[in-house]
C-alpha cells in the first residue's frame, strides 16, 4: 500500500472529512514520527509497534569486488519493532478474549 492509497482508504472510511484534510493528517503524523526519530526519541504506538533509532558504530569493511579494506562511518538507522497485538494478528494467534483490549483486533478477519 502506498501513501496515496492509505490516504484514499482513510478518506473512504471517513466520508465526513475532505481528502485534503486526510492528506494533511497523514503528512503530519509522518512528519512528527520523523522529527521524533531525528531527535533520538522513541515513538510507541501501543499494540501496533515502536519506532526508534539504532546507532551503528564506525567499522572497517571490505570492498567485495576488490577485497580492499575501507572505512565505514558510523550511522543512525530507523528501526521498527512490531507490537504484540499486531504480531499476533499477523500470525493468527489472537482469540476472542482479546477483542476488548486490542484496538486492532477485527473478529471478521479470521
């Protein structure tokens, strides 16, 4: 699913909102997640997952073509860890007792 497809689906599910308003909301959510990660903050969406930044130290690597040793700078990488509710839904391990506590539980999807 692309960003524009997501916006379209959200607009269809919320006919009282204009498409441009849905697009602004989606853009704002992505912007805020990005800003938090740039500031090394963690973004946790209960049941869905958490976005964070992993730090990789500088190291010595090897060019696979030439075998030459090269220096690889340190870097920061975005990381996403799935939440328990999403992971269980993907693996089909949720049961009806979770319907009340899981905001992503959809009884009809099983």
